[in-house]
C-alpha cells in the first residue's frame, strides 16, 4: 500500500464492521483498544 498520499483509515475492533468500513475508507485498522470492556470481560 502506497502512503505517499492521504489515506483515510477506519478503526474498528469488530471484524464484522470491515465490509461497511471499506465503503468509506481506504484502509481498515483493527484495534483491540477500541473493544468495549464488557466484551473483553466475557472473552476471559
């Protein structure tokens, strides 16, 4: 991916958001720090 130009990145913690995010962003960033605390508590 060439970042020589402006790139709009969408941040999400949910893989299910990826298709919708691609419609509006050049890149999709998956971040664990965006995950709601309650979701993390259920996973442990």
